[in-house]
């Protein structure tokens, strides 16, 4: 986290100092995490061995597996957003659809898992609509004040164009301004009001420490890559074993005949001639134990389940939940951080005059996270049925993973019920049935569920 004193004003000199500090963090930490996710590990940069020795460089991309598995579990099912005010709910749906927010959320979650944090910035696009996009911490950062509340002061994003010239923008709670770096940082334009009530960006965190999900096991992954590479080297050693001949001298022609015919026929006493392969000491069992232990530690310490394990698929019910318990704990922590970020997202967006929702409407938004695990629809429907008369209809429907939008489902159900009642109350040709007293009331009571 980069912090400055409260009340600090942005200058070109300060901008240069802040970006230099951030670039140091990128080099020392973020680049290492990015390389790991992209399968670029230390094993690839080790000194070359002599030409006569096998030199395998095997990198097993546990980092990507851990991130993608956790990301799929956490946000493979899109986040459900509801609001007690139907008008606000409709605007939320429009805003998310306009910005393809389900994909944005998934990418933001992945960025947080890799780097420990990620950013989301807000702007007004060319059509006058509010835009939302995610930004990597490799190219952006928020500057906070030095108070205990850590208030955001500036959001800075920078990049290099096709000519390798650095450009970017910075914003505070009122304005946004662009800059360029041609030896020194200078403003490219006059500052413009962005229209949001605060710095138009939010930091999302994987956890309070801002640690990437595989960051703690990166040394173990490096050890695993080294161990399995040496294992491959040993296989090559045995494949290229030397033939040892003692008690007889073979000329060049004899060696060629031996390679061609693969038959050995030498003169001499049986006890005087020894022919065998040179055998290297075999550490196969020790190597296998080390590789297995390192793999177990990677998943244990990262707290992400190895769902590719052959025994994992045989679990069901409560056993499966126990195996996913550690990953569920991680998910709950991340969920709370994500909700905090989304509250800030909609607080900023609703503060913009172009928003179609009241400024304080973000308080009434409810978020539903559904872990992406095999759904037992029968069990879910039974639970939802048992909640009848105990909870509201909205809470009942939230139990069902097949319901994407609870408010829309309630509305569809209401329209179906009204249609059924209308059809029942009319005979052929549209005449109202009047000679069946009590039938309509009974039918309505049978089709209505307790609220």
C-alpha cells in the first residue's frame, strides 16, 4: 500500500515519485506472481549444465491450477444482486448487462487471487453511460492517506503506447487528468470533473494482507519443479547407461559391430571377461516420496482442494463438504472483501448525476454468492419447500441454484398465477362460470403458496 499525508496535492514531481515506488513493487513482487501464473518459474533460469549431462526443465503450473480452481469455485456462478426497490433492481441489471459485469467480476476475482488485490475504475463513456472496467495492479494503484481510516486520495494508471512512450491518468475525488512521460512527467490536458463523489476507483482484496492465493506456496512449487526435473534427468541417465567390458579389448570395428548386431561374443576365459552396464545409484523411491509430499503440501498450505485427485470424485454429501471446507473458508473471507468492494462500487456509481438510482440506494443492495459445486436440485427443492410458511418467498427462491434472478422469478410466478386464475374463471367462449360456487376460491387457495 502506498500512502501520503492527508491533504497532499498532486504535482508532476510527486506523480513521478509515486510511479517509481510502484514500479519497484511490480519488479520485486507482482512480476514474480505474474510469471508463476504464466508458467515461468525459477527452474527456467537456472545455469545450464554441461552438454554431456541431461538438463530437463519441467515446470508444473500449480499456480494457475490453484487460481483457476478457486476462481471457478468462488465466482463460477455469477453473483446475484437484488434490491427491495424494483426500479433500482432494474437499473442494477441494466448496468451489469451494459458493462458485462459477470465477466468483469470473474476477471477481477482472478486478478485478486494472483496478486492479492485488483482495481476497478469507473468513467462516463462516449454515449453518456457509466462504464466499469477492471485494472491489474501491474499498471495501476490507489494512493491512501496516512490516517487510520486509510482514505483513498488518488488513483493512478499508466501504460506504454506503440512507440514505447509512457502515458496515463490520475484522479482524485473531483478531477481526472492525463499525463505523459518523455524524460519527465508532464500534464497532457487540463483537468476535467469526473462526476463521481470520491476517487473513481475501488481496490478489491483477496484478504486483509493482500497476499496472492498461491504466494505462500511458491517456494514449494519451485522445489517440486526442481525435484521432478531431476527425476527426468535420472531417467535420461539410465537410458544412456554405459556398457562396461573388463578383460577384453575392443577395437573400433568391434564396437561398431556390437552396436549394429547387439550381440557380444568375446574370446577368453569365462571368469576373466566381465560385461555389464554401469549402474548409477537408484534414488527412485526417495524421489517419489519427496514429490508426493511436496504436492500434498502445495494443496494443504494453499488451502485449495485438488479436485483432480482420483479419490476426490468418489466423495459425496457431507464427505465432499469436509474436503471443500478449507476452500470454503477462503471463499468466505474473499466474499466479505468482495461485498465491501461492491458496496463502494455502487456508492460511487449512484453518486454520479447520470445514474438512474438514488445516491443512498446502494445500502439496500443484497448480494448472493453461490459456490460452484455440483448442485443437488432435489435437496435444494426440498429445503425450499420446507421453508414455506417460515421465510419469505424471496428467501425460498434464493435457495435454488437454478434461479438466477429472484425478483424476476417472483414476477413470472405471479403472472402465471394470475393467468391460471383468469383461465379458470372463464368457460368456453369466455363466459364467466357462475354455477360452481366455491370452486374459484378453492382453486386459488390450492395454487397460492404462503408468502
